[in-house]
C-alpha cells in the first residue's frame, strides 16, 4: 500500500505577516511543498462567528487543529493535482 502523497511534520507552522497566514511545509517524493492557511480560515475553525484574529491567536489555533489542517492540506493537494505552491487554504476548503 502506498503512503500518503504528502507527509507533514508537526510544529513547523510560521506566521507570514504579508499573507496574514500560517505557512507550513509538506514533504513529497518530489520535494517540499509550501502551504498557507489564512487567518480567516483559522478563525472559522475556532468559531465561525469570529471576525478576525491576531497572529498569536492564529498560531494557537493552528497548533490546536494541526492534524485537521494537515488532513485538509493533503486533500487539497490531491484535489488540485499539486498546483502552484504555495497552496493556499481558505475558509472555502474547510469541512465546517
């Protein structure tokens, strides 16, 4: 049985101020792929009624939901057939 097309190592999220997103890396057999999840998507994961969050809160939510975010990232990577990195994850990509 083949392993997943993208593997993630936890704890590598980094706030990217100019993109108002958390960046993280997925490893593939062809090399590393960059992912971004927007602060708006993170806020929606925590509470759909939240209007916005600060970078510190975004990191806390990312860490709390990292497994779920990696699952969404893997699904979107496969759905988009890789796509041009960084692969941007928004509220529209969530299962909420």
